[in-house]
């Protein structure tokens, strides 16, 4: 059984616990804290477990030339990439305001730490868990420092190989047992052919002592629901209030109605997964009583007759006789009463027959 642990206060993941659903707001708030609050409330109203952002300390994430380069995209919020990113970046004080608001709404609040200084701030902010974005998954000094914080970790695996993910697992596990790895493909939006859900099962084999999840960037919800059916214990999806807004992530994000349907569908699939024990269930008894087949005499069978298979057939019968699957057990047994043609073969007229399968 994979490890279970508390990802947010009072919310366990792994094992038989419900899938943990992360609404990735990221930077889809357009740099507006009021929109960010609306998105937190939306995530809560839709049934998500967590509202997540992305925190960067820009001078630590990018070098000077990266921040100074021109950014002429239709999605740009400034003349340079630095101006663009600064527009979308909330201050430390704004993060505290958002955290307080999330607590008032009643939803878990955290962020991806997009560089080591951002992780330091989030640790100081006392977020319940730290998210490692795919861009830092092979950043081993970052991984080690983050793991040493002792907070639960959610690690995405976009752009990585299985060999790298084995190193990631060993690096984090050495310092922190409470983490999950998410299958992820870093493309926005993501085509179905590139999702590779089977990696979830490969991760389950490679890392059997941690929960495995899925971070999706595809359109719609079907693939994410399928991931849960395959055993994903964490689902992360980008969310937006309007897919037509300016920004690279909006197109690959879920609008409120889609997020709500995702949550409903995941909870439905979880109910449908059951125990794995195959047996006739109480809900099947009416169908069994009405249409279940049992043994019937193909011919008249006088008292004292030793049964052969050609004396018996299988029909829906009234009253219900010996179960159809026991037909071969009847061969060689003696009937203790006359059985008329087309009558049910009842347990009490067969000498030595035990109703219970293990007698």
C-alpha cells in the first residue's frame, strides 16, 4: 500500500483517501489581486482541495539578459520579459493577504516555489506543502534544499526521463518521506497523444511507497478523470475565469463549470472503484432472483436415479434450484425423490449435495 500522509491540515492523501484536487491558478489572475481572490473562491465553490499559485523572486529565477529581452507576444504585459513578469508577480504582503483570504474561504493555499528564494519565502509563509514545478525537477540543489524544509512536496515531472525521476525520488526520499510525483507533459495545450497516462503505472511500479498523481494541461476533463481511474492520488489542473483572456496558460485551463464537473466526475469514479473483491452484491439480488438460472430436469428422474449430465439442463426456474455452476457436481449423485420433467432440481432431493460451496 503506498504511503499516506497529510498534505494539507486534516487532508490525507494516498491509500484509500480521496484524490487531492489542486486548482492551479498560477498567474492566470492577470496581476490583479481581486481576480486572484475570485479565483480562490471559485476553486472552493467548485470543490477543489487547494488553490495554488506560482511564486518567483525574479532576479533569482532569471538572469539579467532574460529579464531585459524584448517581449512582443500578444500575451505580454510589458515591453520586456522582466516588465511582463513583474506585472504578474504578487508581493510578499499580497501573498499574505491571499493566504488569509483562502483561510477565510476554507481552502488550502500554497504555491510553486519557482526558485530557491521563493521556496524560502513560502517556507516562512508556512504553506502546508511545497510544489516543485517541472522546470526545477532536475535542479538537484534546489530539490535537496526544498526537501530539507521538511514540508510535504508535490513534484511534477514534465520534460524529464525515468532515469532522472529515479534520481529525483532518491534525492527527495533521503531527506523527506512525504512527497508525491505527478506524471506531466509540459505542453500548453496538451494533445492526447502526448499525455502518456501509462507513465502513472510505471511510476507506481518504480516508486511503490509514495502516492502518484497527474498534472494535466489538456483540453477538457476526460483524461484527468481517466488518470484517477488508473490510480492517481493527486490531480492538478490549471484554472481560469475566462479562456479568452490574455496569457499563455488560459487556453489550457479549466473554466469554473469544467472544474466543477471534473470534481464531480472524480468523486463518481472513486465511488465506482469499489473494493476489488469480486462477489455478488446485495444490489444484484433482485436481478438474480428474477433471472438467475438454475438446474432443471431435462427428463423425468425417478427416485433413486444416479444423475448423469444429460438428465439436466439450465433455465430460469421457479422455484430456483441448485445453482447452474454446480451442474458437474451432480453427476454420480442420487436423487431421493421423483423429479418431474422441467421441474427445478432442488438441493434437498440430491443425496450428498451441500449448498455451501466448501463443505
